[in-house]
C-alpha cells in the first residue's frame, strides 16, 4: 500500500507534501481552525472543510493499518501466513478487503463445515475438489464410521460438501467478484408489511437498483421497516452468481460435478447471499448516513453564520397556547430588561390585553426589533404583532426565528447557570430574542442535533454526527472570532485550543480581575499554557487593548510582519484605528505581493490575511451577508394563489429540494426540479440555508398544509 499521505493527496487532489505537513501539524496537537487560518503556507491554503476531510481520512487509514497488523499477527500465529497472503493484505485498500482475506482464518463458532471436519471428512472434500478419477460414492464409503457419526456414504458426501461450501464462501476473490456483481445489478425490493396506510405508502410496491438508490429513500425505507410498515429484501442475479463460483473452481470438467455444483449452490444461498445482503444493506445505510450528515453540516453552517441584528433592543416572543406567549426584552448587548407572559389565543379580550402589554413593553424599553419563535401558536402571535405594530410606533419590524432547540436549552444546566432567576419558559423567550441579535453566540449553547436542519438526524450514528456538527460549529465560531471580555463560556469553549474548563477559567478570571486589557493577559488564566495560547490567541478579540492588532484576526506571531507591512505601505497604527487603510491592498499590488511578503518576513497567504484585517479591523464576516428581512405584515395560506411572486428565506435544504419561509407559518417546498431552468444535481448547488430567494407559488393544498413553489424564471 502507498504511504498514507500519498493516498490522501490523490483523493483530495493536493500535493503530497501539503498532506504530510498537515499530518505532522495534527499529530503535534494543532487544531483544524488554527491550521486552516495560520499555517496556509505549509498546506497550500486548503480550507477547513478539506482539512477536516483529510483528518477524517487519516483516522480511517490508520485504523485500516492497525487492523491489517492485527490480522497479519493472527494468521502468523496460526502458522498459515504466506507471502501471497502478506502481499494481499499490504495491497488491501478497504476494511472489507482485509476482512475477506481474514475470513478463512477467523475463529468461527461451530458450523456445519467444522462439524464435518471433526468427523474426518476434510480429505473427502479435497478428493471431490481434486477432480481426480474414481467414483465419489465409492470414495465416500471409506469415511463411513458410526463412532464418528457418519452413518453412510450419503452423509459423508454431504459433510464434505459442507466443507466445500464454506471454502467457497471464504474465498476472497469469489466474494469480491460477487460483491461487484451485486453492487451493479442487485435490486432493493420493498413491499407493505400489512394493509395499514402510512407515510411510507410510496414504498409499498417499490424496487430500484441499489446503485441508483437515493440516500433519503434508503433512510425512509429503513425507518419504515423499523416501524413495521415495510418488508425489505434484495433481489440478486442468482444464476450468474452461482456460475461465477463454479467458474472459479472449474467444476464442469470434474467427475464430481453433481456434488460440487450442489455445494456451490448451497454456499451461495446459505452463506454468501445472506452475507452480501447484510453488507449491501449496511453499505447503503452507511452511504445514506454519510450523505445525511454532510447535508446536516451543510445546512448548519449558513444557519450559524446568519447575519446578526446587532445592538438593537429586541423583544423575544415564545408563542404558546395553554401557557401563553412568553415575552422577554433584551438590550443591545443581550442583557434582560423585562419579562412577562401574555395570552393572545384565549378570548378576544385577553388578546387585546396582551397586545396592550406588548405595546407598553415596546414603548417603555424602546424596542427596535421583535423576534417571534416559529413553533406552536406562531401564526396567531404573528397576526397579533402585525395588528399591534402600527400603534407601537414607526420603525419596529419583526422576524420569524427558528426556535428549534430553544426548549432544550431553556431546561439545560447551562441556562440555569445563566438565568437562575428566570422561569424555564421565560428563558426560551430570552434565547429567541438573542438568536436574532447574534445567532451564532446563542446557537452554540444548544446541541447541534437539536437545531433540526437535516434529514433523519435521529437515525444517524451519534458519534459521527456529533463529530461532524461539532466541527462545523468550531469552524464557524473561529471564523467570526470572540470578544474575550463579553463571550459566554459556551462560545469560548468552541474557540481553537480552548476546552470547557479553560473557557470557564477565562470567565472566572474576568469576573475576579476585571476585563482583559491585552492578548498577553490570556496567559494569566489558570490551566491555559503556551500551546493553548498559540492555538486560541488569533481568534480572541480584545477591543479594550492599546494594541490595535489585539482586536484583529492577526496572530501575535505575525505582529512584526503586520507592522512591517504598515511601514512598507506608509501607514501607521492610528490609520488602522480610524479605518483609513483602505488603500493598503492597492499599495501592496504596486509593490508586488511576493516582494512585499518577502520584505515582511511571511508568505503571500499570510500577508493577504494580514492586509484584510488591517483594512477592516475587528470585522465580522457575517456583516457581508444579506441582512435579515424584517417584516411588518402577515400572509396566511388562504391568501396564497398560484402565480404569486414572493421573497422568502431558505430554512432547510434536503436531497429532494429546499424549504422556504415565505411568511405564512408553513414553509413551502421548492422541489429539486423547480430550483432552476437547468438540470440540478443537488439542491445545495443552487441554494443554502439563510439565502433570500425569489419564488413563485405553484400550488397550495390547505388541507395537507403543503405549498409548492418554483424558482424557475
């Protein structure tokens, strides 16, 4: 097998030396965000997504090597290791190939073949396979032995055939050829398990080549089978499969053909086929899960990176029926100013009273924006807000906020620590308000799996899903950075190089000693050593520092290069503070990037990042995205008519289309076939979560609460 770094380099289409450098950095304890941002020269400016794929593949290949070594030792201890087996193991590129090689030597529980071997029938099996002369029946008579449990020649022959069947089943070449045939020709066959109607009715009479199965179909069928609505099997090309086994053993010229053919058919139907079916089902599920996890991660990133509605006094509303609508007002920094509960869905009198209370809160605290959770009673709450807004004063708008996970957060230990004096229900209203102000800072407090922007997330392998989503959260937090003097422990714990413990220590140090006045002060935090500082420093902002670079994404190790660049281009630190370095890039281009980088003592990628930071110190990458749409009116499904053109926000992207919030409480679906005037391979090629899109209503089904939309021109 090639060296690991060369295999990964081929798969990712990057230079082998870049992969080798990244592996060394990872092994030295560096994080992906740090490597992606501050070590661009040594890995060719790979982004965090590619680096995480590299890290994942590295772990997979190392596991493969470890398994190879285990298998090699086991076969060697059995005295069965040959140069051919050693070579086959070395060349194996998948875990399946390794297990196929190991299969004949793996310790098995008692089988029909092992029982036959105990009866001394292995020589008879070898005779049948040798294709030599003589009658198989006459040869079998030699093995009749009542004491060993072989009553007659027929029993001896069937025992030998069991040994041959297992031998064929254990042959790695046969398995590889049958697996390849199955992957290209086998069909998944699904039918109803009973007469009961269900959401799985479209799969009650369903068949499809396994090679053409879509991930969402596999996951839906698996769930339908688990819930007892579907029966699932795989249809193989049985005759061709048996022919492949026969050909491998060259049977047709054998005088024992009759017995060998029966053994091969038994091997296929009893041993190989069930095994291949399990493999194929597992493979389909694994691929579907991987696709779903990738889809979840793809949706999570833009959700976390939604543009914040910064510095505005915000009223958060958590709608509800029985327990009323919980309301919380927070100031521009997220500090709670007021809370209450209003009842907008009871009587008309209670509704009017509730609107008066909300109007009073808006006027009392100077509320500028309203965040309404999109859960139960959201539509009624939205209608009340729209009716109340003209009386509340000009300039106030509202937005519907995805409240997924808000109830999980409000009942969590973290929320209890953050808001010990507030009821659980009121905490969710506070969270909804803060989600509008800074989605990232609030959503990091919630388990990513509870945010709900994927398909079948509860059917996914938990460890894989947590790892993928945790990586997305980490990348987003570090892309934005964090103000060390205001960030919560939840946000800080996602910063490169920090843990939950060091994040809490930072907050404790801040509370005991006052605000941090420089990045160097971070080293005073207990249990935060030089390595952690190296990893986290560039992602932590200190606005109060006298050193302007402490409030940028420039890493302390590059401060000398940043100052050299300013000097080279005729700027000073005061120009950075007063945002007067807009012409920095033009001056570098006049000098030449390579020459400027050489004079500053860094590489061109690092110089590019430094220049971007100096031109916009303390910049937030989310500010460059389209702002959140604030509404002042409301639509209902009955208001929608085919042909209506609307503007909406993409809430979720799946394999089969995109769900768009058009302001009627029920998201509309833009099917993959309606996303563009051309063929679309996957919806993510056209849209992502958070995109503002123009849509046209195709169809409205009020009874089923379905809205079909199109983005075609």
